[in-house]
């Protein structure tokens, strides 16, 4: 009989699963914007363009009143262009100026409008030959005469954005191309410099009156490059373009002009990055942020530097890994495949993955990579591969697994020997300035997370190097990081010595991992320490309006018990919030489950289900009972993919969390023969 059986658990897991799926489309943009190619961050100066879909053709448009090309000439087209004119009482004074737009607007030709209302990119050429006169016998007489040949030639309009503008005041003249004693070549060139504006219907295409594309370049913050019209080129092709792209990460937003509260406003109705990440596959936004929350920012227009950019559409690699475990467990293999295609696209050249991504834009931030987050992502990919039999992502897994192995300290004289370093990239807490430094700290949480990935790689790739790396991590985790005196695991090894700060997940995750690896008493000690140090009771869901403590969306009349993230037993976490942290609470339940203490496991799963059902919830599990939005805490009363995933997995597939393949009895035979280097 399943541990978590009955309608309550069935509904809780169903609601959590539905919430995570909804987070794949968190902002529900009605329009989609694409770029014609991937414009990298260094690109600037020349044309940037693409298409928009999702706008109804019934929307108001500024119509092209006078001219139309015969067909849509796309960017790559090279050749003759033709078209027609209308709504002009006299064609004789009008022409069509044809441009190719790149870094500037290059006029290719002025095409006169013929009497029948047609126009074409063609010119009349004239060759005037000087012919020597000869007598009847063929001898030169010393005089000459001229012979003239006129002929039309089509003019090729080259690669680029083709722009057609009506112009009046047409004038023409013969322009000499070349001249010699024998022949002079000329062409008849037209010019019409009084162009009719697009706003007056003078261009070849209509454009949408209340929709535009704003192109931004993103570096330390967003900088707008241009506001671009969206042209209706026919056949459902809605094109935008600009030659004002600047360096930085290119972001395109479809903006709709609306009338709201007595004034004009602009809503973002579509967003994407120039690297087209969204088209590769969806990822779940990690939090559902209420729209009244100060942290909510649908279009990035209020972003405060890299740190503040659109939290409501950010996903963390850890969350992606957990979601893969959830969707594999639920049998939603199609979603897993979509997510993994996206992550294969996002993977760095060295095999790593960034700590977080924008679900619409991709990597926005500097190279910030963490070993622990990668561990969950790689384990999720491995688990999907093993369960589904789909081996499309084996190369991605191998690249990531090799990166993880490269982070292992292999110098036996190093106090961190056997452990894995933290990754690279850090931010200064004072001004959030970035440094690309390697993280030498070996975190216990990272070891636990990465062990899953290494074991998964060994099973998927059938290569013993990953198993050997995992065994070495496992040895060192217990020998170097277990605090026997306090029945818990240190936070890690920092500067060659144990980091003695008290963090809940270091004790519960490592305790779960270490069960049956060493002996159950170690895990039992961790459970007791977690209960005695981190348990917090009778906590209300706090509603406040100050920015750092904001929550008006979620509430409940009841109180809740669970586990807080940190203890202030040392100065490291002085002032740590005393809140129920659902992710950590479910980690405690997992440890209790592993130890066979089912009543304890159920007790706190039930508390998280109560929080899942609080007033204002849409079915996701709120992350905490009170907001502490300031650094370094960053805890919010928001529905969370992480907490919802943990709830779903604890109910339906708890063994996938630090799976049993990591807890191997033969390790007990080894432990007595390994020197404890901390003594």
C-alpha cells in the first residue's frame, strides 16, 4: 500500500502537477515575436528584423493607399521588383522609390508609374556609337555619323529589407555610364524626392496602428534601440525591422497601445530574445508572482539592472531538474523532451548550464554557474532518459557530466579532496557587480545534488569514471563534512576548514543521502537535529505592504508548523527569518520517509498541503509563510515550482529524491578503512 494514499494526496499532487504545467506559459502572451537569425551580443549597426504572429488582421491598420508590390519580396530575394499604383488621378508625376535597408536606407531605383498604373525596376539604356563613314569601296572618308540603340534592362534589387515609397515631382535625365571613341553608354535615371510618408499611406505595405515592436539591448539594464512598425506584408506575414540595433543582449517586445484610466498606456503582449530560445522549447517560471507585487514586472520595463529583471519569467536550473523528475513521473514525456531540447540549446560550450534563465529570452545574466543546480538538472535529464528510453540527449548529458567531474578536487593533499567545487561567477552583495571567479567553496548541498547527477551519468553512459567520481564524493562528504558532535552536516568546506553555518538542507539532504551508505544512526541523528533546531510552530501567513515584506495575495486564518531554512546558532545567519519554508519542510519529510518514520513524514507533508490550499492559492505550494525579500534572504510568499515539485514527488515517487542507487550497503565495509583527515 502506498504511503501517501487517499483523495487528499491525490488531489494535492494533481493540483501541484497542474500548477507546474501552467508555469510553462506563465505570462500567456497573445503575440509571438521572432528574429530572422540569432543576433549575438556584439552585433550592432546593421539591420535586425523578424516577424510577429498573433495579431488579428482585423486590428486597425494605417493602410497603404497608393502603391503595392506585386508580391512579398523577402530579405533574401534578389532580382526585379514590380507593382501597381492606385487612387492617383494622374500617374505621370509619380514614381516609386525602391530602397534596400541595411545599416542605412539605400535607394536602388526610382520607378516611374506608367499610364496603366504599373511600375517596375527597369531602366532604359542608350548606346550612341560613333561610326566612321566609308565610300562605296569601303574606304574611310574622314567623316563620322552616330547610331543610337535604346533598350530596356531589368534592375536587380539586392538582398535586404525592401521598402517601397510613393514619391511625386518626378524628373528624369540621361546619365552617362561610360564613354570611348567608339561608344557612349547612358541610362535614363528618374528622381522623385518628395516622398509620401507611411503615416499618410505612401508606403507599399500597411502597418498596424496600435501595435509596435520595441527593440532593446540589455547589458546592465535595458536600453531601447528603436520602436518599429509592424508591417502587414500579406499572406499573414507581419514584419518588423530596424537598423538601430546596439550591442547587448537583443530583446524584442510586442507592445499594444491601449486606453486605460483616461490615458494612453502600453502593454507588452509578446517578448523574445534574439537568440530565439523560446522557439526551442518552454521552461517553467519558478514562481507565480501576483501582479500587484513590487517584484512583478511583465515586460521588464521597470527592471533594476540584471538582478531585478522579470522575476516572474525566470526559471532556475534546479527547478528545471525537479520539473523533469515530476513530468517523467507523471508520464508527460512530451514536455520533458521539449524542456530538454531547450536546455540542450542553452548549454554552454564547456558543458555547464547557467544558474537561471529567462523563459522567454534565455541567458540574460553573466556566467553564473553552480554545481548543485547542475546536479539536479543533469539528474532530471538522466532519469527521463532511463525511464523513457529516449537517448536523444545523451551527448548533452555527457558534456554536463564531464563538466561536473572536472569540478572534483583530485589533489589528495587538499583539505577538500574528493569534494566538488561550487562553479564560477559571483555577485557583490553591495552593488551586485559581477565577477567571473571560480568558486573554491565546496558546499554540502552541491555534493548531494551532484551525486545524483554522477550516479545518473554512470547509469546512462555506462562509464565507470562517473561512478568512481561519485564514490569519492560520497567518501569525502561523510569524512570531511559530517559534524558528529552535533548530529548534522556542516554547510561545506570553505578556505580548507569546515563551514560551520547552520542550514537545514545540508542536514536533511545529506542525511537522506547518507542513510545505508554509512549507517542509519547518522541519518537518524540528522533527523533529530533538524527537528530540534529548525522546527518552527504556529506560524501565520503574514500579509504586509512594505516592499521587502510584501504579500497581499495569500492568507489563512490557521497557523502552520514546519521547518525554517537557517539557524542563528552561529553568527553566519544572524537574524535569519523564523518562517515555515515548504521546500525545506518537504526535505525533512523525505528524510523521515527514508528512515521509515511514516507518521513524521506524513505530518509535514500534510502541513504543506494545508499551505497549498491557503486562501489565494491556485494549486501551487507557497514557498514560505512570510516574505523577506531583501538580500541575503530572498524568501517570498509566492506559489513555487520547487515546493510544488517536492510535494508531488514525495507523494508519488519519493525514491527519485536522492535515489536508492546512492545508498549502497557495501560502503559500510569501506568506511572503517578510510582515514578521517579532520582529526
